[in-house]
């Protein structure tokens, strides 16, 4: 099957299609007239390279979007080997095994950086992950890029179909629990449907190598939590706390803002604001200000 310039008529496989990003990527592709085979873990385990290559060939896919990952950052600390296999070695194997006619679009993370930066991280900045999750994600990046694939690093993802920071805060509010949120970690929240659009735009633009994509502006988790309370039309207090007061198995980067200049130049458009994504998130769940 041949594709026109917009990608219509093309076909793509989405791995990790039951995850918060995978669902949005499959929807976005279909909206653009691209036939998407949405494969969850039962249909396609990302570690089974041969099966995925065969699936992509049978389907006639011109692209494989890898949204599958072990994303439990604290869990990866206790099971680093399993994390490395799913997040690191499997995408690397897949990139090398796919034919030239089928490109791998792979999603990576701000956790590849050590978080000690003072200005937004550029694609070529030195990496130094401080967590097992970050190390496992970094492991795949070079292999995917070397095979001609696309690696999109992103951060703080929230989608209406997922378990994420926004759903956790909303659940706490629903239970009337007090909110204490870290105020000394800075990053960029990213709305999953916007990220899905960005991935498909980058593929349509023929982008390769590593590209950073996140929404703007940068915020602390505390600032993001206040915005969530506001988007729900509520008045609850959010107490700021220091990272040191809420120890977790995996140490989160203090600063993980990504520089999106390369994305903006490749796609000739600006990245979206996460606040608009937050409104859309609650609208889709029927919980926005208008509904409360
Ligand atoms: N969430 C974030 O804040 C964030 C930030 C930066 C980058 N990212 C990256 O963005 C991508 C999408 O993440 P997400 O937020 O959509 O995560 P998610 O909601 O946890 O989705 C990941 C999906 O991958 C599936 N999966 C796990 N192991 C698999 C395997 N061996 N084979 C096939 N599927 C497997 C999971 O299935 P099960 O539920 O059955 O395990 C889940 O459906 C990932 O590459 C992640 O590293 C996420």
C-alpha cells in the first residue's frame, strides 16, 4: 500500500496500545487516515522481536510506534534487569531487525539526564541517568537512532486513559485527603494526546535521531497540582514539601526541562501549553469546571 504526503493510506503498528500514550497514538493515526494496528501486551510483547517484525510485515506497516515500556519508576529500582530487557534491549533489537521500509518511532524520557542542569536540556547534552528506569531507557536510544529510527524524549505524561499524577491528585481530592506535593522538582507536564500528535507529525516530517518534545511552561509538581485543583474548579489547599521529606526508592531529577527548539523547527509549529491539555483531560472525563 502506498501513502500520500500526509501519511493517509499508510499503515502503522502501535505497541503498548493499552497504555495512556499508546491509546492516543492509535486514535491520532486513525484520525489522519492511517490504518493503525493497536497491539497491547497480550497481542505483541515488545521483547518478542521476531513476532513483532512478522506482525509488522503481515500488516504492511511503514512504521512501528513503540509506546510499550515498564514505567513504574520505583518498581524498576527493584527489578532493574526486567526493566533493562523491556525498556532497553528489546527496542534496540527491534530497531535493528525491522526492514528499512518500516521505521521505529520510540519514546524515551527526561530521566536520561541527571537533573542538575540549569537550562533546558538539548538533545546533545550529556546523559547521566540516576535511576534504573533512566538507565534502561537510555540503553535503547542510540541503537534506535543508529538504525535510522526516531527517539522522542518527553516528560511528566498525563492522559485521560491513564494512571498518572493528575489522576492521583484528582483521586486524593475525591477522597478529601490533604495534598502535600514536592515543590523543588521542575519539569514540563505533557498531555498524551498532544504527544501523540507530535509523534505522528515528526514521522510525517521524516525526522530521525533524537528529538525533545514536552508541553510548556515549566512547572514544579506543586505548581502543577495547584493547576489541577483549579481546573477542577475546587479550592483545596496544596502544601509544598521538599523532595527530601518524601523519600522514594528512585531519586527523581530536580530539574528536567527539555529544550523543544529542534521539534519546533522540524515541524514548523510551537509546542502546546499543558494547561489547555489539563482542561481537555477533565472535559473528556466529564469532570471539568463546567461539569462541577
Ligand atoms: N508516564 C510518563 O510520565 C512518561 C514520561 C516520560 C516518558 N515516558 C515514556 O512514554 C512511553 C509511554 O508511557 P505511558 O505513560 O503511556 O506508560 P503506560 O501507561 O504505563 O503504558 C505502557 C504500556 O506498556 C505496556 N507494556 C509493559 N511491558 C510490555 C511488554 N513487555 N510488551 C508490550 N507492552 C508492554 C504496559 O502494559 P501493562 O500495563 O500490561 O504492563 C502498558 O500498557 C514509555 O516509553 C515511557 O517510558 C512516560
